[in-house]
């Protein structure tokens, strides 16, 4: 990926986000930086050690394009820690978003993971063109199925099973809505955890026989669900308005741009159904979700329920 | 026993600092101050719009074309709207005539589609919207999601969610 080096260090935040605390952070010794733009969000990255630049560039998402401007919507600052030769002092690796410390760790991988997470969050929260809903999304018969939910609610597991069953993968992290209510893909591997505490492991979609979607599709179904051991799949219809509230409560820009979020989600909801239910094993639920013919993605299917046997579900994300 | 609301109650809809999105049969309202988002069904939305600070509960009931028993439903709706910070000036408890809420809903079902449905959610910050809560052993503190219920965030250098009493 090509990026533009920034000569003017420290990087300048735009007026809306500039704070006195950020000015203090700027007084540290920043030796290199670059800028990218993603979904309309200008993000600057500055580091205390030039060796971090190639590492961070490699981790940028594919939708990040080079940006050579002088002012940014958000600035990610990374300070390399570690132990100098001959010294007994171990310094922390630090990551800041604007003036906020988002990671302080002796483990570089942990700091880099936090960099990734907050980079994605900044794009999701600040994008002027799209509304990002935290959740998974697949395409099925030309319509999007969106599963909003917070981390550790089991959405990645469900998305993986849907893809294994033939749905087209759109995202396991953000469903991206445009002004017409279409859901865009957010290309990245599926991130799985073995335990809630463990690091996420990326699973390429192709490795499970899945196909990645390239085009936006209209919203067809929103499923509000979370994994419960021994949970029963009993989908109940949710009104369009309440369904939009569920989407909004998983929208990072919900507080920053509520008017746009309600308008985009309202446009998307005109042709969609909303259901909610707890669920047990993803593999048991997926056939019931996908067996809905596209034309009757409404009431008849809602009567289905499935009792699943209690068992442990190892992979949740 | 529930208090009888005064007819002097003249509820007024809160109109400032709101983002309103009309749907086919519902109205979505977002409060820029409290960051609460509320979904009103058609009946609740009509009641909300009629609250101009001059009408009493009885006036609203008449405007809606309901009979006297409908006042219970209107009062219940106003109570829900007041709880969602969408009306001010309604101090009475509902239902007013000593009926239970179930009885009011049942009565409303019997005569008309006057069922008040008011659903409110507090919209989280960007970090909260994605992070959920931290399970046992998860990192916590500045920049991290708060610990789940029953866990506390502690640690001398690396703060993690732990059970109370665990070392």
C-alpha cells in the first residue's frame, strides 16, 4: 500500500477534535508519520520509532488510501517501548487515539491489536459517507442478513457457519450502510477467539470454502441474537422501529451523527425484517435462517423454533 | 392504589434537541441531550404530538376520538412518554382510575388499536458500541471496555477484570 509521508510532525488534528491534552502529547518526540483516508475519514499515524512504520502500514485495512493533507480527523500515536541494551528499565508500548491512551502494554502484539481496533473504530465512528453498525453481515439470495452485536456475543461464529452453508461473506465486524440503505462489504478475514480472553485469530474466508461479496446488497433481515449455552432458537418478530433502535445501539456514530444514522438505517429498514432470539449452536440455527425463501423472508419462517442440546461452543467472537 | 391525576395536568411535548425520524407506522426520536433513542408506535406518537401544554388528559382523549375509558390509556401513554423524557408537566400516575396496567391494555385492545408502545434505549459511545463488557481476565481500565457484572477492574500494572476476592 502506498502512503504519504508526513513532513509536519507532530500531526495536526482538526479543530473539532483538538484539545489541550493533545498539545501535550505533541510535545513528545515524534520521528515519523503518514496519513491515510478511509471511507472519508482522514487518519494520521505518528510514531516514536521509525521501525514501526512498515509494521503499521502492513496492518492497515485494504480500504485505506494514501492521504497527504496537513490536518486529520483523528491521529493514532504509537510509542515503542521495550528494554534498551544494558538497561533494567522496561518501557511500555503505548498507543493513543488523539489524546486518549488506548493501550499500555509490555507486549507489542497487544499494542498493535489495539491500534487496529481503534483505527477501525475511528473510521466507523467518523465516516461522513456511511453508517457502520457493529455486527456481522452475509448476503443470501441477493439480500443482506445483518447480525448486530457486541464483541463476544457469538456473531463471528454464526457468520462463519452461514458462510460455510453457502451465504456470501460481507463482514464479521461492521455492516456498512449507505444512504440508500444498501449493505456494503467490509473486507477482512473472520476473527475468531477460542476463549473470551484469548487473542483473535484470523480465518480467511476462502479457507472455509466461502465467497467474499464485492457489491452492496439491500438489507433483507436483521437478527438480534446472542449465544447461550443450551439456548433455544425461537425467533420473534421485532417492529421496524425497535429493530432500528437495536442497530443504532450498535452504531459507533450513533451519538456523533444520530440524524444521518437514523436516516440511513430507516432507508435500509423499509424492505427488511427484524427478529430476535437467543440461540444455541450456530450450526443448528443456520439451516433455519437460510431456508427462508427470499420472497417469503417474512412471517412463515418465524414460526420455526429449534431446541438445541446444551453443549460448549468454543469459538465465539 | 394509584393516584388520581389532576385534570390540571397539561403535558407538553419536548420538542427541542430532538432528532425525529418518521417511519411507516412508528416514530423514532433521538434526544441529543440524554442520548436516548425512543420508538413510538402510531398511537403513542399521536398522543405525543397532541401534548402542546394546553390540553389536559381528557382533551387529548377527546382529540383521539376515544371514550372516557380511553383516558386510562392516554394517561398510561403519558406516563411512558414522561419516563422517556418526551413530555413534561405530567405528574399523575397512570392508570388514573385504579385499574391495573394490564386492565388498561386489555380494555384498549377491546375497543381500538390504542395500545401505547414506547421503547427506549440509551445509545452507547463509540467504544461501548463495539466492545461490550470485559469477561474474567480481560484487560480493563482506560481505553478498554468496562468489566461485566460481578467482576471488578483491578491490577497494579496491568488491570484486568477479576472476581471480588481473587488475588
